[in-house]
C-alpha cells in the first residue's frame, strides 16, 4: 500500500497506508456531455460531422471541416436533483451551479495551390469543463445493520488479515504513545510489518469512540452497539469541484474528401467531498453502557493533473454521407489525496446518564502522489448531410472500464483486482439531428450509456434527451440548448464492512448558451 504524510498544525509528519476505492476510479473515468450549446443540443453526436468547437473533443479531424476562423464561449447552468430510497424511506436533495463550460478557437490556413491535394491545415485550442462535480445527496432510513461492522472489519482484519494489536490503538504501548496521527509509522524494533495504517486509524476511531471493544478471551474486537436490528441512519454527501480539459488540436484535409486530426490533452482535476453519517440506536437500552448514537465525518480532497491524446479521421463517402473513426488514449493522472476524519458518540445504560465521546484528531492526511490510469475510448460515427437543410448523425463509443488501474500496481493490487472483477466494457450511443430554416436551426438528440459495472446496478444505465436552437447573424452566431439526464445508482455509504445502500435516482437539467464569432 502507498504511504502518506500527516500535516498537523505542529508540523509533525508520519506515514501511513490509505485505501482507494473502485468508486473513486469510476468518478474520474466517466465522461459527461459538455461543450457548445449546438453540441449539447445534439447529444454530442458529432464524430462524423465536425465543424464545431466541441466536435474536436470527439474526433480531432472535425476541425478540418471549418472553412473560416472561429472563436466561441459557452456558459451553462446545471441543476441536479437526487431522490433517495433507503430502506423504504424517501428523501431528496438538489444543487444548482453556473459555470464557464467551454471556450476555444480554431484557425484555418488554406492552401490555394491547385496542384496541392492537401487543401488546408487547421490549428485549434479548446477548454472544456468535462465534469462538474457539484452535487448534494441526502439519504435516511432504518437499517437492520449498524455502522459497527465498518470499524470491526478494519480492527479484526487490518493487520495483514489479523486483528490490529490492541496496544496500537490504545493510549500506551510500552512507553510509546499512540495517537491517530502516527498510526502506521515505524514502531520500535520494526513491529507490525503487516499493519495497514489506514486500517489502524479506523480501528482507533472505533475503539476510542467506544463503538467497538476488545475481548481478551477470543483476542478479537467486538461491538458495543446493542443488537435489535433497528438503527436509524442518515447520510449527507456534499461534493464540489471540476475536471477540466485543455485540448491542442491540429488537422488537415486531403482533397476535401478525407480529414485527419490529432489532439494533445491536458487535464486538471479538483474534487472535494464531505460526508456526515449519523446513526441512532432505536433499540431498547440494556443494563451495560452501549452506543446510543454516533456521527462519523469524513472529508476528501483530490487534486492533480493528467495527459491524454486523440487521433481521428473523417471520410466523405459521398457529398452527403460521412464516416468517422476516432481513438482517445488512456488518461494518465498524477493525483494527490488529503483526508480528515472525526467521530462523535454518545453511550448510555438503562436509566443512566448520556456519556459523550469526541474523537477529533484535527489531522489532515496528505498522501504521496499516485497514478490513476483511466481507460481509452474508440468512437465510430456516421452522418448524412442534407445539403444546407440539416443533418442526422450517429456516434457509438466503446470503453473498457475494467482497464482502469491505480499505479504503482504492486501498491494497489487489491483495488486493481476489485476493479477488474467489478467493472466491464460498456457502449455509448449518441444520436443527433439538425434542421435549418434560413438563419434558424432546430436541434435534438438522444444519448444512452450502459452501466460500467458488471452488476448493472451499482451505477445503472444512463438516458439523456436534449434539444435546442440557434440563430446565424452572419459573422456572429448564438446557440441555446437544454438537456435532461437520468441515472440510477446503488452505492454503499462505506465500501468496507458496512451493508445497506440507498437507491439513488439522479436527474440533471442543463441549460447552455454559446456565443460564436467568425473572424
């Protein structure tokens, strides 16, 4: 496992292990349809169409379709609503954000030599907010299982499959004072070489928060949560941030029949997530002290940058019919994680007073950088152009999420095996159409994307509908688009130990406005 450093207000640093999850990899590997309003109105079906600033991000040969220089900017308003069903209790939450979604330009250099078959070269640069992470989810319900299973899993198996030694998470180990911040550091005489520091931290929180105790007879950790199968739970997730891409494009045209292009892409990722999980025991109290309620807070900040490239070609089979083929490489991210945690519990015996326990380390875990390789994508496209009256376009993309990998692979063998076992190859279908009435353009589109998970339910299929219009003033164009997206998911609050997951239906409404200028 990888090591990390803890930054404290005192400046003390130590190293410890951390556990990445499949859900983290999927978050950064999935794409959204973003870009110009025309592109969004037609659900991104532009692989064989080209001639649009965002079409370049699907097939880089698309910039060679331009006849004139063009620059543009797009603003979007995104509204997300999440409906949750957690053990038959219905809740909902929503978020709204306004962003600069896209900006860029393409410059066309014509060759007027009639003897030269290479008719032009185009150079372009575009910025796209490829994923807006702003999102809120609230879930609540009564679970027959307690969060104690999360802490027990780490405590009983975090030491290379064996229990975390009690002296590690107790306050004193032969004179060595153990705190949350230095768990996972080098203990005297090289003790505990198989100890996962991240697991030790979770065990420490559970033990110090009195959710779990230690049984000297069985040499294992046991729960201090009363049995009864009635635990009210709610979970608040608040996400923010973005994943952006800057593309540098070059393309050319051969006899104005075949177009070739390439992109070099720089990715910038900034993601923040705060979660607050609350559990209240609604079972009868017993004679001994047991947990009445607990609040478990987790914060994650992931940031870094990445690199990818794209190659593409478009062929005019006839004046009206076009075919396109594009390949997008893996994206190689260099990422950094920062995390912090706290746990507040209240325990109580029958007819006894409430006894609070606050485990708040005030520690930010700053991890060593690691690499995330997200999968590449191949896109096949076809389009039929009705002279100047409109077009119909279809794209189909294939992406193997099972090829997602954390690196160095030796440090992440467990989660990489989990990715390979749980994720699969999926297809994405995009269909778009445009109809022109003089200067006015009417547009519509549909998008379907299959689940990246083999079970088809952890993250379900995606369905999206879009529409829009545009008006051509000559050297200036204005486009407006509306898109609706719906997707279901069933992801657990905690990836380890804990059972029970809310059924989430996410609905996203987006309105985009683009201003384009021909130079």
